[in-house]
C-alpha cells in the first residue's frame, strides 16, 4: 500500500480539511503531519495535542503526528511517503525538501480549492 503524507496547521478543522483528508486517504495509508507549535504562530493557534486529538477523532487518517521543529524534510525522510498531498494554498516549505522529493521521485499532488472554507474566516 502506498504511503500518503499531508500536513498543515489544522487549528480549526473545517469541511475543506475533511474533503482533502478523505481524498488523500483514497490514495493509500494516510499520515497527517501537524505543524509544530514553533511553526504555528498565528494569534488563534491551537495547541498541538488538541489539534492531534481532533484529527484522530475524525477517523480518516491512519496516523497523526506532530511535525519537527527543525525541518519538513526530516518528517518526509522518517515516513517515506510515495505521495505528498498539498492543499490548494500550500507549497513545499524549502529547497532541501523539494530536492529530496525529486531525488526520491515522490509524487506531489496539489489539490484544488473545495468550496469557500477557510480557517481565516473562522477566526472570529
């Protein structure tokens, strides 16, 4: 079975997140990486343990982990995905990660926007 990796902050889970997770799950064993608290600095940041539990409670992901405080490439190396799924508003975080993904021939799928859902709109 293919390993599929996706990630994000997931401060407030909305239908767009659920849609993305379900689409990613159809591709294989789904590992969701939560942004480390160091990289989740907006004023409405939710603690990692709470975000992890909320994602686990959805029952979509096979595994939910908190990412590294140092680099995303370490997470990719650890979980060895065949596929990385990015949200419509995401990009690879750094050149090192991009180089590693190309070297290992990991497939990157960028999802289209689904609906008008946005965590920023839920902020208030």
